[in-house]
């Protein structure tokens, strides 16, 4: 496996690889999102209690779980960059951070929009919303630290250490917030049991989820490509590429 | 400046004095190195008393602002006292964190420390311990007085002191990671708060809950145990992160 992975440590090779990957990923993302969103928003049955406002769930839940997932992916990239000194891993972490922050923000906003009809208020200090908010702060911290350094290599390393510290802290923060929530307010929030979801709702949800994951993949690939070009702008192959594109 | 020179010199001279038969290849013992860094930091702090007093003053002033903003009713104040005291403690620690590595970074002694043969873990731990002695301990000493001002429930005084005793070292340890990451950046101050405050949330939650529980006359050993776990966890992990971060910052 290492032999197979080795060539991708070269920026040029991984640039061309992402180039090849992009059309496939974007086509699949468009397909899944197209089917999933239309099915979920138009044809899936409305919830018997929450009515149509429930449909935001098809956006909210994928965004929320992807926001966590991207942070863990960032942590893995940061770890491999610190251990194996892979510069491209830094680039990928840098590419992921704003995407993760955006998805956290989407999860928060859709959560608030969902809360309005359900709880009658935009914001409630619910455990999951609170930990999502803190996750947003962690993302913003990583991005801010990344921007604060002039030297992108140093920035990547520093942001990587912060990401790893954050990933150790996320479970602790999550559990403490859960615990704090159960202490301070009773179970006013009814939990949406996932297993009890009917199949008519589950299928569009799964398709939406895959679609959003692919969308994240596409955005990260695009950003990763730009990061590679920005970091290797002095290299001859980048200059050739620029020249080729300008001649056309 | 002279102090830096002295301490660096003394680090170099000591092995030669103590272990004459084995010159220079035998480094200082771990305890010795720890004590040396600790003593040096404490001496520097004693010569800049402002650094000790100002965060403390900040702590006191923030806490006096709350009754002015909220109103003097004893009932309201005693209800929110644990939260206010702890949030003020977080902010005061945050203010004082800056001096943990900054001056050492400016005059180059930080780099010398990283280059020394001793494990960074140890030196960093000594510096953090010194920082806690300078900022955390005075905070703990003055907190009961402020609790009186805020009409904190009488049962909670013990909980307040215990949570501060276990919690402020966690603040210093986690904060050190943030400082180590931002020490090379010119405008690191605001950034530091963005990095560190989210990490402080668990301590805040469990500490205030312990104080609240104590006010009801219930046992709060569970919360204390969790804060202690946070303390030992950060004690064993944070210095590694600080060491790695310092290496990045000093490049």
C-alpha cells in the first residue's frame, strides 16, 4: 500500500490525480444530490408531528455529521503531516478547514431554522447545538491561526498541532456539554430516534447524505488543487501549466 | 538580560562543579533542571511585580462590574456568583498567559532552552508550574474574598477553593499550548483567546456545577474527580503539545 501511495506525495502527481478525480466526483455529487434533494423535499412523506418543517432534517443532519467528520479528517491529515512530514497533508488540512467551518455554520443555521417551528425559538441551549457552536469556534481558531502565519509551512504545522489538541478535546467538550445540558434543563427536547425512521424517509436521507459527502469531496478537491498551485507557484511544472492555459 | 546570562551560565557551569569526573557529557539531573527553570521564572516574576498584580486587579475589577451591571440583589448575585468568578478567572488567566513565553522568545532564551539537552517536557512543565504559582495561586487566595462580595452561599466556599485549586492548573496547561502556538506571531493576543477559550469550556462547566451542587449541600466529589481527571490528562499531554508548538514557533 505504501508503494502505491508514495507517488502522491509529489505535488504534481497529486495535482493531476485530483484533476482526474474531479469530473467523476462532481458528476456523482450532482446525481446524488439531484435525486436525493428532489425526493426528500418533494416526495418523501411529511412527518406526522412536525409536518413539512421536518424536511430541513435532510440538510441539517448531513451537514452536522459532515462537520464533525471533516474535523476528524483534518486531524488525520495533521497527524500524518506531523509524523511523516508530508507537506501535502498540510495543504489538504488547509483545504478542509473552511469547508468544515461552512458546514458547521450550515448545521447551526438549519438547526436554528428547525428550532423555530419546533421549540418556538431560534436558539435553545440544546446540547447538540451548543457543541456544534463550540466546534465552529474550534474551526475558526484553526483558520485564524493558519492565516496568522506568513510562512505557509509553519502555518500548516501550527494549525496541525491545534487540530490535534482540538480533536482530543472534542469528545471531552461534547460529553461535558451533554452533561451540563441534562443538569440545567430537563428533557424538554424530544429526541428524534433515527432507527424509528420509516424507510420512505430513510432512503432519501441516505441518498442526500451520500450526495453531501460527495459535494464536500468536490469542494475539498477544488481547494486542495488551489493550495497545491499556490504553494508550488515557483516550480517549473506550475509555470508550464499556467502558460498552457493562458495560450489557449 | 543579566539574569538570562546568569541562568544560562549556571546551567553550563553546574555539571562541571558537581560531576567533576565526567565533564559535560553528564547533563543536569532532571530535578535540578526543573528547579533551575522554576527558580529563574519566579525570580523574573518577582522583579516584574506588575505582571503578578495586574491580572489579579483585572479579576477583581471584572467581578465588581457584574453587580453594577446586574443589580445588587443578593439572591441574583449568589445564583450567578460561581459562573462570574470562574469566567473572570478564565479571562484573568488568559491575560497573564502572554508572558509565559513571550519575553523568553524575544531575548532568545527560549531557543537556548529548546537546544539544551534536557527534555522539553520538563522545562515546559517547570515554566507552566511557575506561571501557575504566579497567577493561579493569588487568584485562589483572593477568590473567597470576592465570593463574599457576591454573596456566594456559605456551603460553597470549600467547593470554590477546591475547584480553583484543581482547575487553574488546567487553565495554565491548556493555555500554554495556545501561547506556544502564537508566540511567534506579532498580534497573537486576540488570536490566543480564540484558540484557548473553547478548550476551557469543560473546566468551566464542571467547576461551576460543583459549586452549585455544594450550595445545595450535596456532595460534589464527582465533579471534583472529573476536574482532577482533566488536570492529570492535561498534565501528561499538554507539555508534549507545547514542546511541539514551540519548535514550530521558534522554527
